[in-house]
């Protein structure tokens, strides 16, 4: 059993245009120069640099990656969940860009059906970084879990444009 405090999450993945505005470059390769496509080809450390620069712009917000628990709660549709296999549907083609429909490249954000919370592309398009280290959760009830204190790999969720449907599941 997991309990989460309130948090905000963007309805869209970070676009190439947003990345360029903050970072001054575009590392994307799958759909280069598609301003409304999600940025890709970025490491967890690259994202930390992006967040640091974004937060320094003084908008009064503290942007961060979601924890894995927050990501899964959001992808599942929160309290409005209908228990779908993918974020927003049992039919992957309605909600995700994956190897069966992407044309072998990323696609503009928000072009598929959103999930119950109005979030787009939680399944497919690009893998999404979480703040946690990869590892097992403890079996007891938890409040705002953040995963292990250290590890070798960071958590990626959601699957991508070039992956199989199994990787796009919210489980």
C-alpha cells in the first residue's frame, strides 16, 4: 500500500522546443527538428541540468522528476483509474506511439488519447526518467516512497516509439 502527497505533473512530455529554450541545443535524433516532438537522447544527468536551469529562471516553482510511485499513479489515472493495461486504454494504438504505429520515429506530443487525468504519452513515444534508483520496494505500507538510496541504474518508465507493447504497460 502506497500513499502519496499531492504533486503536479505536466500533461505532456518535454518537447524539443522547450529543451532548446532552456538548454540552447537539441540532442534528439529520432525526429530531429520536430519542435513539438518529445526531446530524446538525454541522460538522467542531462535532465538534472535541464531542471536546474529551468528552476533558475525564477518562475516560483520547483520542477523535478517524479518518483517512480508518482509516475505510476499518474500513468494509471490516479483515483480515476479504470485499470487499463496502458495509460488511458486497454488498446495501445489509442494512447501510445510504439513500434507498431510510430513510423520508426517519435511523434508530436498529445496526439493520442489522454488517460483519465488528462495526461498524454505516459505509454509510448519516449521512455520517461524518474528520480528513483532502480531497485525493489519494501513490502510494507509506504508514504511517498523514493526507492533505494543508491544503485547502478535510474528508473525509466512508459516505453517508447521503437519498443514493443509490453514495455508501454503501466505495470
